[in-house]
C-alpha cells in the first residue's frame, strides 16, 4: 500500500468519528476497517466494526460541536501504520491531538487500531497489545 492510500484510510476512519447517523457511520467503517476490527484505547477494547460504530456514536456528544478530526501525518511499513491526528474546532484551532497505531489486513483495511489520546491512563494497554499480537499472528506476520 502506498502512502496516499494509507492517508486516505486513516482519514476515512477519523471521519467516521464525526458522523452522527448510525447507518452512514457503519458504511464509512466498511470502507476502512475489517468487519472483525479490534479497537483499543486506554479506556476500552472493542471487537467488531458494529460495536466500534456504536462506541463512536456514543463519543460524538462529548466533543465540541462542529469539530472534526484531521490526519496530520502517516507512517507505514509492511502491515503496520502510525498516524498523528488532531481534533480541530470550528475556528480551525487544534483542541487536542493524539496518535493511533494500526495493523492492516491483506486487503488494506484496519484490523487493529490502538489509540493514544490526551489525558488517558494506560491501565488497559495489555489487552491492546494482545489484540495486536493476535491479529498479526492470524495474518502470518508473527510466529
């Protein structure tokens, strides 16, 4: 996968966080995430893009109205990628930033997403690492 495609993948994923309509958000996730995607943040570990879509829908009201996520940079090699992103308010100012690590499927969808966002604890990190290891083992990247 080339850098442009990886950037588009993350942009689509980040856009899903701001979509209020359940059907549209799930459709957006279909374009960028595997059906069995695992999402990890310091607070949750979620499996499946249906459950992830529901989680995204619950998070939208907690963010400032009219804001959206912007992908600032993307790095990748093999089936792994890293993005740095920002949540931008209606005035264009960055309200907070974070980073996300991803593992891709063979057809270029996000299989695992591990979010690192501000003001979060790392107490749930080990399930995220387990999800990453399991996904990579299933894809044949770890023995």
